[in-house]
C-alpha cells in the first residue's frame, strides 16, 4: 500500500509495482462466489459470466479461482435456486477458455461416477452386468439407485466435479 511505497521512496528504491486493477476485480469476483455471500449469488453469477466473456482467452489466468469456485458450487448445490445462472456462467467460461482448459480445472471424473453408480446398484440389490447387453441403456434401476439412505446423490458425492 501507501506505506510500502513511502518506505521504498525514502530508502531510494523504486516503489513496488501495484497489481493491475483487473486482479483486484478478479479477487472480488472469486470472493463473491464464496459460501459466505450465497445470498448474492444470483447477482454475482451474471457478473462473473460477463467477466469471462469480456476477458476471453485471458480469463484463464485471471479468473482461474472463479472457475474452481463455480465447480465447487455446482458439485455441492443440488437445490440451488440459481442453478440456471450457474450453468450459464460455466457456459460462458467454456466459450471463453475452450473445453480443454475448463476440463483441466474441472475434470469430469467419469470413472469415479460410474464406480459410485455401480456401488449404489449393488447396495440396493440390482444386478451389475459388466458386459454391454441390450438392457444397459434401460433406465429402470429404480428411483433410489443413485441415492443413499438419506436421499443424497451417491454418484454426485464421489463423482464429477463438472456437474452438467
């Protein structure tokens, strides 16, 4: 701050460089996505989406923390009222950064999700078929096949960080 600049000038050194304002804005955006400010998420998410759109490819280095926060929000917010806005914000990130960079930060973890689904089927007494039979595409496994006894999503708990 100002004291550091004054001390540097008094010592005859050049003042320490200040970070660009966009870094401060990015830090504020990331903070707005924290659980502490969950009441403001419906307002903050569109702002983050616009930030991704405006920064384009440079958003990866600047808004990387926001992308991680979006992944955490989606992974732990099944009843989130602003889930549509969250999806739009993540979509803006994919458009700006490309799918490779987004998946680098938010991996799908498909194997873990599949393993959790198989474990849930086994726990609820459903047959687990390793082969690719005709009935593999049927979705008649029952409403509770991916839910634990508390009604939580078993595959989501151990599954993908990217929740689309």
